[in-house]
């Protein structure tokens, strides 16, 4: 049995949530599960339809992008995942155990509009305390150099330049492309990907109802975030 | 067997309608069932996913917010429910046996836009005779004092100041947050929560089709409400 | 066994299509099946949830509105159905064997906006050759006199005044209220109700994409309608 | 056993994907599978509901429009399919093994607005490198001459006049009508039909979020298309 069996199963289960939650058509999404200790992540193979996917198809890749285990090609977005684990997870010490990329419909529409998703309400504030960031387009040079790797760099640079903490802001739109999200586990990454799509819908509808809607008051943002994520969080059950 | 067995089962059944009717993702909703005689209500435990929820997980709480039965933490919104039962149900004598809170998508969008939902048609008038009220943001002081309890007070105050009768208007949007609804039973509360989401959609689409659409004529509003709720109501079967 | 067994089963089957096709929440819709020879129609009982509905619950009513068979109250909209069968079916000789009324979301939005649904494309033209008509509000006097019966009269009058043939235009929006549709059978009425909702969506989206979209060219309208409904129709299989 | 058994089964399987993927209500869509060697295609019979469709109902037609096998009338759109196979597949040598026509909701809305779908993001660029083309209305003369055949001619002429390569652009909107898409197989044609509907939704939402959204930068378009379709494509598994 593979020493990465658990990691591969976590990745498999999380990938199967993509079609279950309607986050992508066909094969347009992928989730990886990261084990910081062994420095590898387990990711969906490229182009395999979810109904045919099996846990043993999951590909294990190290932080140099080398395949450690698996017979199939890993997701074409593998290098983006790799950069995020390397930069956010290892270098910056963020608690990232999983990453999701999808083409969920309304999150993509915001990314295509090159607009961050404004923080209009508590559904959003329950998860992050600022607008969902949206990067500019990747530059021509970066696209030609190494597209997927540079997409990771673009996200990392955007967070650094805008002083965004990846432990607190667990989702991003890549301009012209679509959403990435992450979390402490692959399962939590999928959760954040679903949150992002729902928040994207609510914000779009909010603007349709009131085109000059105001961002939520700061003190409500903070309260909602803190009751779920602060040192005295009281949402959910004690662990 | 618990003396609150029936109340807990009513609460459980009503909570399970939230995912069945698509009124919230993950754990973002809760229903309580109230027994006015014993002065307690049975509410969903905090953060428990619906597929894992069992009737015995439901928490019984009294009108001071103390847990009467149950091992789990009750919903973080428990104090909002408590205030509504205490003020609307006991003090004002309204016939409230259940309350629902969700983050249903389009109702949240109206709440995020801080706009009441205009009464445009008979689908709305079949249930309430006025716009769905929307409170302003809760004040900074109130948020810091006791967020969930003050959310309940905000709703009660908004109804008093605007002379809204909670027996007639069984739903409200909390500004920047989302919908609460109630009814004679927990089951009816869920029904009113679903009505609110549907009416929210219809009103948004109405404005997209005609941005200056007019509210429904008063005499049609009254007719539709009265045929379902008036002293000579003739909708449905005799009980 | 009831002499109306077949008619009741047709009505039952057609009513069960309402939830199956998402045309109404809860009990907000009804279908009737009409037998012109015996001058009766079989309609859903009022307020009975679809999952509990049984063929024997269907109520048989004559063209004076008297219950011929059945223990339950018929739909509160029974008199609207009755007027349409009487006026369109018997007096004008239209071929109407079934009527549906729902609160389908986008059709209601058009009705709430008091706007006919423009004929923008062939999906619409495959079924009717003009905009989906929308009546004005029912007058105060008519509402007070006999709401449901006068709703039927309003539709009939709107068709007469605008020279609309109910054999050709099998659907209508009642202003501020919602859609009614009919057909040669109850099954066909449901089909037309589903067509109306789909056409309502497409037209709303068309205006969102191009706010001054033009109606479809007449010669394409005629071609599409005629290939399905004209004397030389060639859509479908020979019967 | 029919010598066209495989072709008919491919057509059947592909047709059954139309309701499974929500691409059309009732019978409003059809797929054909083409065998270039024998010069015939297998197409859905006209007006047969998907739940009743069986592989043996599929009709085999040659490139003159003559029925080679099958007892039912072929789709009323058969001549449009025929022209596309004849012109794109045989004369121009494009690699077309299947065609789909549906009335998917948002693609129809763009067709009704007579607007090509702008290329706003990578979801679109993963499949085609330009806007989804939209033909003008078919002329009155052409409609009267031979509607379905001339619809095919309209598409072919629009591609020629605008120098669009049907091997690269595998989808089109017929103005005022709706979408057609094709692919190397019938299965791939359905895939492209589903892509078109999803891209249509994303583009509509993009314009709702930002009414003057810019088309995606050319160098990103090319990168995304090429990583899936170029000579060095690296998406998916090696075959």
C-alpha cells in the first residue's frame, strides 16, 4: 500500500465534491491535498472525468514539481498549486493543507470583469474580512515563460503587494481566468471554493438590486469573522 | 425518553428542510421549535452538518438562554431566536411556534442592499400585505454588547417603530446580514423562509424587466391575503 | 369506479408534473382536465401538497361551478378555470382540454412588471406567433364582486378586445398575478406552462444582453409556427 | 443487426446527454453522429421525448437527405445537419463526426439579441480563440425556399465570409434562433454544446458585473487554446 494512501484519498474525496456541489462542468476543476512534513501534494490527474476518477489515479508531486507517485499526468495546473504550497505554506508558514481551482460560473464572471468581489454582507464576512482579491492579467512575458508556475507567482505577488495574509484570505480570483481557494485541509479548500461561488452570486445580485450598494460596516465584518475565527470564537462545537 | 422529544423532532424535521429546499449551503441555517407552555425552544446545534444531524442532537433552551437539555452547543444565533420568542411570542402574544434563519441567496442580496422587498404581486400578497421589512445595520454599540441578542432586539424595535404586527408579517431581512422568518410551527417557519426566498427572486427579476415597476394595487393585495388568512378564508381544506 | 376515473387520472398526472418541472413551490399551482362532452372538469383540491395528492382527491366540477364528485374543496382558482372552459371552450369553440395555473418564477416577474413577453426568437415562435399577452390589473369592482370568476372574465375580455385567438395563443399573464396556460389536453396545458416559463427566462436574459433587442422578423415567426402547427406541419411523427 | 448499429448507438447516447445536462426542455434538441466513410449520419427522430427514445429509433440519413435506415421521421433540423456535414466535413475537410442543436437558455438569449458572445476569459479560450459567432437572420427568400437547408447554408456562408475555420470554431449561434455545435464525435459535439451554454452564462454575468468589460488579452487566449489544442498540447493524458 502506498505511504501516501491517506493523502490520495483526501484528494480523491475532495475532488469528488466538485461535481457534487456544481463547482465545475466536466473536468474543469482540481483539488490537491498537501502534507507539509513530507513536502508532497496529491492532485487530480489531468482531464480525467470525475465519474471515472479513482483514488489510485491521484498523482503525488513534490515541491519541485516532480512526480513522486502515480502513472497519470497530474493536472495541468499542478505548478500553480506547487507555488502556493511552497510560498504560502512553507516560506510564509501559512496553514495550507489543500487547494482548489474551479471554473465556477459567477466567480469566473467576476474574474472576467477583473473586479474584486465587494464585501457586502455577513455571509462573506463569516469567511474573510476583505473583498475577494482579483489579480490583474498575468503579463505576456510571464505567460510565455511558464504559465501555470507564473500564475502561482502572480497570486503570491498580489498578496504580498497588497499585504494580504493567506491564512486570513483563503481565496482569490485570477484576472480573466477564475477562482483558486485553499484551507487547512483539502476538504476545507473545497468548502472555501463553494463559499466563494456563493458570495460571488450574492454580490452580483446585490449590485443588480442596488447598483451603488455600500460595503458592510467594518464593525459587523469584524464581529462575524471573529465569532468564527477569532481567539474567542464560539461558532460550532468545541473540539 | 425526553419530555421534549416531540419538540426536538419537530425542530429536527424542520432543520432538514433547509438543505432539501436549497435555503442554505453547509451549516448556514437553523430552525427552532417553541413550546410556549413550557417556555423552551428546541434548536439546531451550532456548526453540525445537516447530513450528520440527528434528532437527539437538538438542544433545548429556555427563554433566559440556558440549556435545559442537550450536550452540544446550540446555534450561535440562539439568542436572536430567544428574543423573538420572548418579545413577539410571550410579551406581544403573537402565535409563534417556530423560527428559521438562513443565508438564502437572493434574500441575502436584498439584505446586503439594505432594501425592503417591494410587494409587486400576488405571490407576495398571499403571505404578507406589505414589503418584506429590512432593518438598518445593527449599531456598533449593540454589536459589541451582545451581537445575537441585539439582533433580536433590532428586529423587535424595527417592528414596533414601524407598527408592524409579527402575526401578520412573518419575515424580515436584517440589514447586511440575511433573512429570519417565523410561523405558528417550525414547519410553517420553514415555509415562510422558502416563500421569502422565492418572493425575493421574483422581485429582483421584476425590477430587471421594468426598473420602475409599481407596487401591486392595494385592493388586490388585500383580496389575496384575506382569501388565505382572513376570517372568511377559503383557501385550502376545512380543518 | 367513478365514471370520471380517466379524467381524474389525467388531472392527477398533469398536476404531478408541476413539482417535477419546478413550475411552483409547495401548493402554488393547479391543473384541470376538461371533458367537453360531459361538461365537467377535474381539478386539484385546494392546498393539498403534491407529495400527498392522490388521483381520488381530484375534484370534478361542472360549468356552473358545482361539485359533481369529490370530498375536498376544489382549487380556489376553480372559477377561473370554469370561465375559460365556458367561454373559450364552449362558446368560442376552442379546442381546450386542460388548463394550468402556476406561480413559476420568471413568468410571475413579467406579470408583476405588467409587461407582455416580447417574441424574440424561434423557441417562442415554435409555440405562439405573438408576444405572450399580459392583462392589466383586475379592477377593484371586479375583485370585490367575484375575484376568481372575474379573473377568467378579464382574460376572456383581453383576448376579445385584442383579437387574440385562444386556439393559437395558449398562454397569458394576469397582470400582478401570474401565468395561465391551456392546451388540447391537461398534459399539453402543462407543456405550455413550461414553455411559458422558459420563454420568459430567455426574453429576460435577451434584454439583459441587449436592452433594445428587436422582435423576431415576422417571416421567421410564421415559418417556425407553421412547421409545427400549420396545415403542412412537418415536425414530429405522423399520427 | 444493422450495419449502422454503432453509429446509431453513438447518436442515441449523445442525444440522451441533452436532458442529462439540462441543454433543452422536452424534445427541443437533437444530436447526429456522422460516418464520413459511408457518407451517412444517424440523427434523432423528430418530436420523440428523450425518456421514450431507443437506439433503434435513430434514423440514418445520407448526404442528399434520403433516409437510409429507420421507420420514423428524422429531426426537422436534419437538412441543417446535412449541409454542415457536406460543406464543412466533406468539401472543406473539417474533422466533424457529430453535430448538436439545442435551445439552451442563455445561448438562445444571445442568439435572440443577435450578438456574438465576447471572449472574456479562459473558460472560453480553452475551447475557441474568438467570440462565438452569431449569424444574422436568415433572409425571407431563404426561409421560404428551404428553411432548414438554408440555415445550414447561412452558417457555412457566415464562416466563409468571416474566414472562420470550423475545425477551430466548433460552435455558432443562428440569429434569432439558437446554438449549433459540432466536434470530432457526437459525444464531443454535446460537450461543445454544453461549453457554449456555460460560456454564454459567464459572459452575460460578466457584462452585468461590468458593462464595459474588456475581451481577454490575446496572449492569454492563445496560451489557453494551445495548451489544450496546439501541437504541443499538454492538457489531459497521452493517448
